[in-house]
C-alpha cells in the first residue's frame, strides 16, 4: 500500500496549444523580466549503479503544458533490468513546494499498482478514482488524512510497510519511491503534478532539473505555453548546455503560443572521449506576457474565469520602512557580516522619496534615530556607518523590537510626518526563536497584531534553521506581509537583497475586485493590501449558469494622492473559443486553477484565523482537495495492493520544521529489496545522487545558484571517476621561472606598431573607470589594491541589454532587472541572451561576447601575481569614443623609437600624455594558469 500526503499545518502556520498561427523562432531583443519559479525534476539513474546492476533508462520524458500560467506536468521514466537477478530502482523527483501531486503510477509486467489523486482526464473526480494499468485495475483513493492513515496503519500491522523519504531544498520538496525490478522486466514510472506559476520581478519561470547520469536512448522535454494576452518575451537557459547540445534545442513562438523542445541524440549527450552523459543541471524557460495600462485580463474556460491584474506604467508609491535587525550572539560571524553587506546595499537602493529608520535588538531593542528620516544621501551614509558598526551579543527579544518599530511608525503618523498615500513596511530579520522579554510565541503574535492594527505590513526573514518559520509566518500573515527563509550560504547577502527588491516598489494599496453578482459566484480572495511592481494579483471564480454574455470587472485601489478604478470587460463566447486547441490545453484546466488557488488561499487564511473560523476554512479546503483530487496538507493519497503481495510504500511531504539540518524518514526502512552483495540501483532526480542512507544524513542546503537570469546556461557537470583518477596521477604543470609575474592587464592592440601592451597599476585611489565606450554600450570599472597588487573587484556594465557582471575573488554575481545570481568560479556556464553571450569554462575564464562587440573576459588567476584579471578580445571593434584608464590606449597611440642607450625602453604618447614603456618578461595569463612567458612592452599607471 502506498500513502502520499502533505504534512499537517504547523502550530503557528503552514508552509505551506494546437496548430494556430505558423510559429517562428523567438525574436531577439525582447524585454527582460524576472520570475517566480516552477521546478520540474526528471528522473535519473546513477551511472555507476547502472553499470554494475544493469538497471537502464531507455526512455525519459517530461511534458509540461502551461495554460494561462497554470502548469500541468507529467514526468515519465521507463527502465529495464538487464541483469540476471532482481534489482532495486529508486524513482526520485523534486517538486515545487507549492505544487499539488495529482497522480503517481508504476507499471511492471509482474507488478502493476497505482496511486492516484486525479481522474486520468483532468476534471472533477470522486473520492475514488479507478485506472487500468497493464490489464490490472487498482483503485487510487484520495482521502482525508486521518482516514488514509487508518488504512495505512492496517497495512503496517500486516507487515507491509516501507518508508519514503522527502527531502526539502530551497524551493522544492522531494518525492521518492523504490521498486524491485525482475530480470529483463521493464518498469514505467509516471508522476503528475500541477501548479499556478507566480509572477515575481516581472516574469514567470519554469525550471527542469536534468540529471540522467547515464546515456538515454530516448530523452525528450516538451513544453507548450499558451497565453491569450500574448507572450512579450521568452527565453531559455541551461546550466549544462554545450554547442553540440544547443543543436538539440528548438524554440518556436508566435503571438500567443510557444513550443520548447529539447531532444538530444545519444552522441550529443556523450561526454567527449567518454561514455558518460554531459546532462547535469538546470533547464529553464522564462517568459512574461503583454500588458496594458488597465492591467487586467479576464480569461474564461468551461464556465470558470481567472482575472490577472498587473497594470503597467504606474508610479511607485513612497514607502516608510523600518529595518529590524537581530544582533543577538547567534548572529555573530558570517551571518551578521552578510546582513550588514545586504543592508548597506539596500540602503543605497532607497528612493529619495522614501523615509526609513533602523532598529537593532538582542536582549533589548534600540532605534538608530528617534524618528523616521528621509532617504537623503547624508542620512543614507550615516545609516550605512551605523549598520557597519552593529556588534552581536546577548539574547533575542523579538517582541520589544517589533513593537518599537510599530511605535516609531505610530509616532510619525500622529505627527503627520508620513506622506499622504505612502506605504509603511516593517522588515524583520532574525535567526532564532525569542529567548528574552516576552518569549511565548502566541502572545508575541497577539501583541504585534494589536500594535500594528492593520496599518502597516510586516515582512519576516528567518535566517537559517534555528528559527521557527511557522512562528514568523503567522506573525507576517497576521499583519499583511509574508515570510521568507534566508539560507546560510555564500549567497545569503544576495538572498536578502533579492527579497527587498520584491517589496521595494509598491504601486497600489487597498486593492479590491468587484464583479456583478448576477454573473459570478464562488470567487477566490478579492481584496489585497498591496500590489508591488513586477508581481501580479490573481482572482478566479465560477460563472453563474445564466451569466451575461460579457463579464465586466472593476478593480479599485489607491495611488499616492488619489483613488483609481480600472475597468475590464471580456466576452464569454470569445474567451471560450481561445481554449479549444488540445495541443496546448488540458481541458477544464481553469476549473482546476480556481480550485488550486482557492485551496492555497484557504490554507493561508487558516494560519491567521481564530479557532472558530479555522474549522470552517479547513472543512472547505478539505472538501475541495477531495473533490479535485489534490494531495494537500489536509489529504493523503492511498493505494492498497492485493493481499498476498509483499510490497508497499508510504510517501509524505516534509513538514517545515525548526531544525532542517536533517531529513526524516517517514514510515519504516527506506529500502526492502536486496540482491547479492546488497547492490542497489536507483533512478533519481535529486541533485546529490546520494544513496538512501546518505539522504538520512545530509541537510537540505539548497543550491548556491538561484535561477539564472538569462537563457541557455551550461553548468556544473560531474567528472567521471576515470578523469578524477587521471587528474591525481597527471604530471604537474611546467614550472614558471621565479620572479616573473603576470601584469595587472594585457591589452591587445590591433593595427598598431606594438600589438600587445602589459599594464601594471602602481597608483590607485578608489574605483577606476577602466573602459567606457558609449557606442558599444559598455563600461568596465574596478577597484585595485596596490598593496596586494590585485583587483579586489571588476564590474562590467552593458546598457543594452541591461546587464551587470561583478567579479570578486570568491565568485561572479550577475544582475539583471534587479535580480542577482551568483556563480562560483570554474563552474561551466553557457548563457545567451539577446545582445550578449556569457560562457565560463572549467579554468574559470568568463567571456562576455556578441557578434558586434568587444569580447570582455574575467579570470580568477591563481598563478604568480594571483588575483582577478581582465582580458580583451576583438578590440578592433572599439569605437573612436572609447576612453578610460585602459581605453585610452585604443585611441591613436604614438610610439617613440627605442632609446639609444637602452633599446628596451621607449616612450609612447596618447591623448597628450606620455608614458615610459620598458620591455620586460611577463606571464601571459590569458590562457589560464600556469601562464606562458612572454616579452612585453610594459607601462606603469
């Protein structure tokens, strides 16, 4: 028997297309946006285990249909046991935390069973759904959690239990199931789940993690997108793509539809000179839709409607923000350093129209200023100094800190110091539970709710795993905000900055939706406290049987100085015709979208509801979960095998607990099937490729790299053992003569009498503008440490597309439309966006190039004179207006003859300045360590 269900809500909250027009390749130069996320994880098989045990994946596919933001995904893996004895295979998939599983099945010639929570044809389903597989019929039941547990316990009592582990990453939950495979038998795994894509920072994102870890004869991904509003841009990205694999990717798009297919051949999957696969990483599709000033789009299908609201062109509302920073002893070390780094950057991003203040707390809370102050340059600089001086010590008094922030806003409000129509926010960052002052979570929540009294919004950031996210979630939801966990990692600073960017630009307050009462019923949540730039509000409902031919809606909200009303109309008949093409649409999807959205909102409301209200909300959410066969925190999926069989499993979603350094087994031992020598194979979609015992020990650190903000990226792939062994025994690189150093920069000078110039920087104060070419739309700045003779950072900025790449010794940070992505050096990278291509090889050479631009390279040089290095290629493309400390040498350079007394010295003149050049032996770092000895004319700046 299999049991699949989500965890109960925690104590303080729950963590919770057709033929159409002819398609053409996606056009370049489309605008950029950023995204919320949907993760799809393909099943995969560990290479070593497959070689030893003979479990082979012969087909692996994912089919995802995104209809008006609602994604329906089917992951299918087909395997065969080529060994002469029974083997075990494990199917493992990572799901988005907000996704609902709707169906899971395994088919075996000798074993057929099913766990299902959705009718095979999407639409309403009764409590019990039946599906026939392999000629054998098994019932799949979606039940209330208690009833499902009772059925499971009965199976356990018969000795039929086995465990299924669900580990959680930053944005995913892990689904895993094991099955024994008879010799020569074929097994098919299929998992189906659904999710509404959420717009964040200007786009939607669909991400697939690809890790087959063996060559797969038939591997295919198909993604169909249909958006009636029209697709404004569509981009793909990969962290494993090579030039060879790029040929296997096709992207077709017309006004409203897109089809992305990735279908690599065996030879394309193969590592050069090896029999291993190169597929190991992320595949992302990112897009947005066209919008109007009204910002509203009503779409109708099969008697249900969805209203998307995200108006364009609205001015940002000024905000009053108080940052409440935990400085208790547990924040010491890297946590407080990263918090300070992020806070300083966030302060720089405040608008001059904003007001702000800082509250720091440990055992006691203290404000920086007695009142909120304008975000002037002077005040921001003072606040930066204050933030940099925060010292950690003592306990954690969350209650007093948040109440102090509320009093500061109250005081400013009473003195009429808050601008009319502004939005007031409190942003709390803490890494632990309350230990001083009021420590009872329920009383803190009550105190804060009474103090804020619906006037301000509270956003809570939980740093690490020693804080109860459920406590913070209720605290935030009670007060019109949201909660986010900040993972302890090298990119924590970027996580903090990215969260702030989501709430940095409020557009509307007090947003309400109105529909004619004779036209609609059962409408989801229709009032919202705030609308932020780059986000979207979604309302869904059911049309009445005798509804008008045209559905109208009004959206009311408050701008800074006035109320505003948006009006939208939609023809029911025209909208119904939009969704008739079965290639792109799974029918009745809008009804399921409505049910999904309603359940999610009911679960969220339960967190803040009173006991009396909570029961009614839970009952409605449970009934919808059962009716539409969604595995939610209130339901479980059960399949009971015929008695006499010796196999069953339990599957559960992980509970969001305080300490997530460990994963937990739910049920009995993970694996029951053994062969001689305890050899096991597995089909896995997890990023770590660990054995079941490993999963019990490892903590869900989450990936360092957030979804990357540009398409076609190639990323980290594992080296085969053979290569690792050869690396250990390989001869060391040739020694470099002692005393020869790499220069700070090597400039290639085409069309000049000297084709190469080495530059050393001896005098530097503050940031330097190395290059600036307005015609190329590129600028390079840097900070050079003369004492250490190295760059501490180098920053490349492109105007079109708007892109910034900042290199520091630890990693590279790419910023695109307010979203930051961090990449470790020497992780392969292949990214193509309109106007710029980014690639990085295993030597760490990062190149930024395009057909008509100068190629700029960045390198973490670890040879003599180690540090960051800058490379320039295709420099003949510089325009006549290039300038800067290095750019000047691409103007007309006049070289004098070698000196009579010493032909190793000569002068050069550029833009009225003279420099003394000396011919010296230097190391050419451009091909990576250990470098090549060259003779180079060198100048000092």
